[in-house]
C-alpha cells in the first residue's frame, strides 16, 4: 500500500476543473491523505466576516489537486473511495448569501423581492462527542447536531479541453453537494482526459438534503481517499456505491430534468447489473428507489437516485471494486488514527 500526502498551500488550491497541471501523481490502488480548505478559503473567521465581502465569487470552493492517476485514459472509470473525512478545525460555518440559495431571488431566478439578508452562523464542533452545536441568531435556541462529514465538490477534468468553475456540477462531477459522499462510500467518475485529474474540496461537517440555504456546515477537512481504475468502464454520469446502496446522479436545470437523468441512469445500471430488460428494471426502480435531492442552489441542480443493493442479489458493480477499496480502507485504518 503506497500512501501519498497532498496538503496544498493557499496559493496551490484550484478553482476550476480542467486546464490545471497535476499536483500529485498516483497509481491505481494508492491512498492519498489530503487536506482541504472550507468553501470560503479560510477567510471567514468571525460572524462579522460577511462572505460576499471577504471572498471573491471566483475564489469560492477551493479544491485540492488535480491528482493524476497513472494509466487513466478517456473512457475509463475512476473509483474514489472515501476512507475518512474529519473536520480540521473546532468550528464550521454556514451562511445565507444575497442572490444564492433555493428560497431567494438569484441570478438565474429573477424576482422583484429583495435578496436575503447575509448572515453567518458559527458551529462549535466536538470531535469527541461527534457533534456540532447550532445556535440561533435571534434567540437562545441551541441544538446539538450529529456530525456527518462529506465532500461537496469532487470531480475530474471535463472532456474536450473544457475548463469549468468548481461551483457548477455536471457529467465530470464537481459541486454536486450530496451528503452521500461520506466516509465508506465509493464515487465513480468518467475519465475524460489522460490521468483523470481528480480534485476535491468543499468539506461539510454535515448538510441536509438539498443544501437549501446554499451552504452546509462548511469546514476544512483532513481526509483520506483510495483511488482505483476500471478500464473502459466510464459511466455517462457520476455514480456512487455504499455498503447498502447503488446510486446515480444527474446535474442540470430544471430540477425535474436532473431527476430524470438520475432515474434513467439508475434504471440503466440496474439493468446492467441484473440482466433485466429496461422495462423490468424500470419497474423495479419505480417500487424500491429513493430520490434524495443533493443540491437545489448551485448553477446546476443535482439529484440522486438510490436502489438498495439487496435487490441486485449477488451482482457486484465493476467487478467488486467497492469491496476491494473497503478492505484497503480497513487495512489503512488499523495502523492510522483519523480522529
């Protein structure tokens, strides 16, 4: 097992997918310990630091990488397994933004009503109790929330030499903001350029489905990932596998089209895994599938479609790569403390 370390300095973070030289080169099966900044680049340090004043829009969501994977070619599939995701600071930050979020006028959804007030919430994180403390601004209401760390932004370089700002999710992954990208899951991404060029960031100590206000509990993270390669296995859209579910994604506007993409991808994957024809797979997904919203605030919305793996009987996705990476993760964790 080869272990690498990726700890970018402030000037080494990227704000785009594509068009960036690799910061690290790894082989399939390698493990990477990676540090990431919060979505504000560490610039919001006090509730009076309004993000719109201290963070230029083009510098939101810094990502660590790219990580080049040896042997990855267009048409291959990159498997990224999250071994651990642990907040790097004793606090996390959430905020409302003017012209950003699901329940406010935005640049894409123009309304006469005024933008939301910009407000910042600081959450104390307790890594021993594994909780985050919510405190209301306008009352003494408090509540302990369980931590559920995830990475909101994970992706590869887009196809055809395209360069995309990190805030927009699409077929290359990107700012999907799904809580499903937690420790123990494997993300499958299509390789579009040689080396794949994987980048990640935008850690959330937790986030509700939809990320309705536009931010989760934004947190710098110390994470560990394992990377593998499936030759010729590229999906059309990013896919996710946990111990209990296979999941597909779709990222586009309007939201119903993101839903349709994710559902069609799940029907197709279910058909491939079980040998069912399309309509039989459609019927199975219709009766057992789940459809959590990932984000309804980014330039593209993201939907997830989920099917419990017991419905697949003994079928294993991509030759059982999730299980192999899960075993590698357990081996790593035996000798390394992540909390």
